[in-house]
């Protein structure tokens, strides 16, 4: 029955309004698939294929090894890894023993890693050999007992390994033989010392994963997600894509520490019988090559990636008729870019169009997607099964009429459990209404038409999206302001043809500090140590004073307008030349 709450029901096509959800852990779900399709390939990594049976065996070995080193139920294990087999085994092994996976970006700055380890109270961490020094330098400031070091070369076939060691492998600094770490091969051998009771029965609503987001205030918070959140997402994504078949291939290039990569590209595929093409580090060129090489059926990416694919000479003549689904998320897909990429797909024999989705890390990732059979210009689509969206007057529960702009609220089975250690912000973000549903206040602005299609209009909270990564200006300002040379700072996003936005910092220096190139270099070096690579300011501009609002806050919008005016003037000057 169509109600006011679900105006989109009649436009879902073959997508059901409701689903029966799997009860159990994430490991239980993939183990169930492995029982049904043991010889199907679960994932490919740099030329080497692993079946579902082999994957589950390695996960169980990894789980036994974790038990041997003392990891117990509800302990936190930090995973700072790219998309590679060891990361997959560790993620599900942590789940199997009832622990919680703390997912972080391996390129995080040292101080960020220290924060993530302490905030989660992790007892164990796993990372790649190339990131060892960052972990070792901050280890004594944390409660981490064991650091497990993996290497990409360990997961490669012999011929590929030889080539890797001659190229990428040569760049990695050798770890001292007496370093206080457990190498991956040693770690997996520890499984031989665990004989029983390594499996812990976990319920659907037990905490399973921690992902990080800026939340409503822009300060980093761990989002605690459950087994049900991830398993429900897998079923929803496949239900919203009725063309999916067991064995279909997904190019898993979006990173594991991000809900899009972990939830859609990895867990959805493995929990539904799909096949992941794991990409540890990708460029637009390698991404394009893998689509064609593996004849991928589904690809997911951010708008900047699709913009880059349009410009690649290597895509000329490529046959993309294998594609069943192309998804865009992480940032707004402009109408112009969608038109260009749809033409590109058509010219390369694909019979589909790019479909935009929307979601937040507080709901794992996407919870809304353009349906395959119906498209409305500028819309981010319709909600997934059992997911509800409403538009309200910002920060209230008063629902607005169709077409009126307000705050986007989300409700459904993928809604997070809580913000870790932040009960006040949890209460602010998760609110139960008179309809009995718990709603996520996204801080995003949008509208809904009378057919239930949702339109994203902008962000109510300050956020920069650079190459698909969320960058919170408040976090960077806090870091800059903590430096003795800085009296005040303001960070903005500057339009960029490739990244969509790049990060720029404005700084008012402390009295007596010279506004020189040396000071700028010193502050940039300080940023490099404290800020992740993707969030690094490309430039710091010194200001004698900052523009202020009527209430005395820094008027960041004035700085944005000034920067846009500079860009426009430069473009006009170039055109005249």
C-alpha cells in the first residue's frame, strides 16, 4: 500500500519495498555463501584468484591466530590497509572472534593514527610494511600490544611478485629484523596453537565495525556499526539491482576504510555471491585497464574518477558492453558530467547509464539510488527497501511539503548504533519521532518531489569534498590553531577541475611571527605530520586580519567569495591573452 511515508513505492519497478533480513554476523553471511558456492571465485588480486572455500579457510586461520595473541570478544583491532587479501581475511576474522574492526586510512598522518588507536582503545593493529615507521613512532603513546605487518608481495603469485619486488617493492624501507612486530606469515602460523573455542556467536545488533566521520560538529568521531547494518546493506544493494547474478564482478577500487568501499564494493559482493576485483592503489589509468581486463559488471566511483576516465586515451575503442551497473557517490554528480559520461558509456557499447546514489557513513554508505528504469535530472534517486527519507525544517521534526527545501533525514536497517564516546552528539544525530522510527539528522539540505524522488541541494554543515574524501575544515583549523605561530586560521574549499575542491588555509600569524616563505614551509611541514594526505592544504595564505561575521566568527564565506573572484579574474585574463 502506498502511503504518505512512501510516495516512491509505485516507482520502484521490480525493487521490493520490504526485505527479510539475514540474522547473524557478517562472517556467518559469507560462510553461508561459501557453503553454497565453494568453488566460485570470491576475489582476484593482481592476477591471483581466491575461491570462497579458500577465503573462509584463511579467515579461520587468521581468527585462530588472533585468539593466540590474546584478542578477545569486544576488543578493538585497527585495520590500516589497502584493498588486499590480508585486509579481507583480517576484517572477517575480527568479526568471527567477536571483536570489532576499527577501519582507518593507511595514509593517515602519525598524529591521526595515534588518535584513532587511542579513541578506539585498540589492542592490536595491522598495516603494511611501508607504513611501519608511522605506527612505531607513536606506538608507545597507545595501548596497542601487537602490531602485525603485512606486505603486498605476500599475496602475489610468484611471477607477479618478482616484478613487484623490482619496482614498487624496492621503494619500501626494510624493517629492522628485531622490530617488535609480528610478520604476516609468522602471525598466520600462530593459528596452529589454537585448537578450539575461537568462534564467538554474535547477534545482528552487536557492534562490528568502527568507521570515522566528522559528525555534525566537524570533530572526528568513530561511528559504531553493527552486523545488521552491513548485512542489510548487502541485501538492499542487490535488491535495488535486479540484474545482479551470482558470480558478477565488481571492481573494488573504493577504499576499505570508507563505507562505500567496505559496504558496497566488498561486503555486498561477498555476502551475495559476487566476485571482487581488489585494487590496492588505483589511478584512473589502472581503473580503466581493470574494467576491460576483467570484464567487470559493476563499477563504483566518485565523480572525479569518471571525469578522469573521459580524458583517457587508453579508453578509446574499449568495449564496455559487460557493464550492468555504474554507480556514482561520495560527492554530487553534476548534470553536465552525467550527460558526458552517459554518452561515453553509449559510445563504448554499454547499454546503461551512470546512476547516482546518496548516503552517509552514519548509514554505512548509500541508502538512496537512482533506479535502473527511471531517471530524473538532478535527482539522487529513491530510497532502498525498508529505508525512509523525509525532508524537515532543519533541526526539527516538522515535515515540509513536497518541493520545499529542508534537512534530509534517513531511517532504516543501516542506521548506526551510536557515535563512540559521544552520547550528546549521538542524541543530537539520532532522534526517535512519533512515527516510532529512529531518524538520522544528516545536516544535508534537499527536497523531495511528489513521486518520492530526492534532490540533494547542499550541506548545512561545513565540509569540503576533495576527490570523494570528506574533509572537515574545523578539524584542520583546530590543528593549525594549536601551532604556536598561528593566532587564527580558516580553511575553505577552492574549486578544482579534477578534485572538484582542493583545500586552502588562511592564517593570521601570532604577534612577532614573520609572514615569510620559511614560516609557510614550516607550517606546511607541521600539517603534513598531523593531517592526512588527501586533506592537506595545497597552500597557506597569510592574512593581517580575518573577515568576521556580526557575532564575531570568521566569515569563511567571504574568503570563499574572494577566492572565486580571483579564479574568475585569472581565467578572464588568460582568455584575453
